[in-house]
């Protein structure tokens, strides 16, 4: 990616065009939460729901780690794939990723490695180990179809056909709901039911993304002038830092949960943090695609991108303020989630501690978009190290100085860690010379 590139043609981008691009992305991200609602509500119909849901949740925790390399293909393709040559190069990398994920899944599922991970790391007992392994044997295929989905979604996003992400998610939810009704009718006896529903939904979304993505690929030129992505080595130079940074980031969640176990009331701390974090993710998920606005439009009309992000960037913090500091939060926790008493009070305290997170998150996403545009994905490794370091330091300091803060310790640690990440990226973009960016559309 060291070839000189021609400057993209500057254009005036309307707010309507940015909204038509961004809104389907935000809606599809928000709809993801409904997938888990469908699955959990289905598993709750079992005769022993606590055991089954717990087993499914443990297997999903490992999936979140093993699926991550596949999810990163979305940013990689939306940034790099511009012609047939770059598509084939990215596809080769994707196939290597899929093969590695499948090999790891088979090792976990059918060798002692799986028992070692689930028993030693996740603390699964002998009585539930077989059920968890059965669930993961189904979920490991989710990573493959998730990767196919993300790979072609990157192509779809670059071509501004973002409505297909919403369509794919809507069809996925419909399919998952129909399959859940079938299992409810026939009987829920294992966490494998939840895994099957999730896999079926991911297969549907992958099929929709593949169908639309392939049509768009056929319309791409064989070779785009001045586009530096010519082989898998060029793609790997962009993708590899993202992969390394994700391996750093996966330690943040476990570190927080482990340290919350050392507060004055560990059970209250962990449960209140989980409730508050789920609400924060629900609020912020809609705004998690700012980086795509930057990737696709910043070099065409940076002024329009700044106006758009300034218009929406403070909305998560405003929503969080309404929930955390008004009666809206109490009503939401009590009547929608069903949280009462001491847990409700503690969850509100944790939500208040998440205010900084809601304020910082959109701007970090914008900065990461600039990193992608400049092709400097190595910076994300440093930013994740800064995040993890400050998160862990905050956890230790709070446990030593104020263990009575309980779940709020996790919220402050995650918020300050993300703030450190934002500062690192902002300073790096300011003082480090940019690499040659990938070309953008000229029409």
C-alpha cells in the first residue's frame, strides 16, 4: 500500500445521502439484540432453564472470541475491495481465516482442548460439560457463516447498498422466530436448540449478503487505476493489526468480571454491571457504524461527515443521561427488564458511571474510521493496549481504594479504558504521518 494515489474528486454530499447510508446500518445493528431475545425466550421454556441457558451462555462466550477474526472481514472489505483483483485477494485471506476458524473449532469440539478451556477457564462443572460441548459444536459453524456475511457486507457497504443489511437482518429474525416456534411446540431439552436457532438465522443473513454482494462484485472493474491492493499480502498488512488488536480487546471483559468478584458484594456487582452494560450496548449499537461513514465519505466531503457526526455524536450520551438520571431509567428497569429493589438501585448507579463511555464511544468510532482511511491499522494495536492497561489499572485501584462501589467499578474501568483508547488514537493521528490511503469512489 505504498503506491502514490490520485486525489479523490471532491463532492458535496447531502445529509439525506448520509442518512440513507447510515440509517439501515444503525437499524441492523440494533436488531441484533432481538436475536438473543428470541433465543433466550425459547430456552426459558425448558424444564431446567437455568442450567440450559447457562450452558448456552458459556458456549457463546467462547464463540465471541473465535468469531472475532471473521467479523473483522467487514471493515477489511469495505476499506480495500474496489476491483476484481482486490476482491480475489481479500477472498483468499477470508478463506484462510475460515479454514483457521474451522480447525480451531474442531480442536475445541473433539479434543481435550475443549474440556481444558471450558473446565479450566470458564469453570464448567463435569455435569454440564457435555452439554456445553454439544452447544459449541453447533455454534462453531456460526463463525463461518458470520464471516461470509461480514465479507460480503463489506462490499455492500462500500457500494452504498446498506438497506440490504437491514433486509438481511429482518429476514434472519423472521427465520429464527419461526424455528423457535417449532422448538417450543416440539419441546426444548438442550442448549443446542438455541445454537441451532442462532445458526439458522446466521445462514439466512449470510445467504442474503452473499446474493447481493456477488451481484455487486460482478459490476466491479477488473482493475482500478492506482488501487494498491493487488495480492493477499497487501490485504494481510491491513487485516493483521486488526486481528492482533482484537486478541488484546477480548481480555477486557474477563478482566472486569474477574475483578468485580473482589468487591464488597460480588454477586450484586456482577449482576448490576451485566444489566447496565446490556442497556448501554442497546443504546450505543445504533451509533456503532460511524467508522463506515468516515471510510466511505470522508475523503469526498469531510465537511459533511463532520456535520453529520457532530449532529449525532452526542445522542448516546443524551439518551444515557435520560435513563441514568431521570425516572425513565427506573421505569425501564422495573417494567421492561423486571429489575427491582437493591439490584435496581445498583444498576442505576452503574448506568450513571457509564456516562463517560456513552460520550466517548461515538468519537472513538469516528477516529477509527480515520485510521482505516489512512491505512494505519497498526495504530489500533497501540490503542487497544492503552485501553486494556488503563482498564486494568482502574480496576485494581478501585478494588483497593473503593470496593464498596461494586458494579460501578466495572463501568468506570471500561469508560476510562475507552477514553485512553480515544486519546491514543487522536494523538497518533495528529502526530504520525499518514500512509497512502486506499482510493474512494469517484462518482
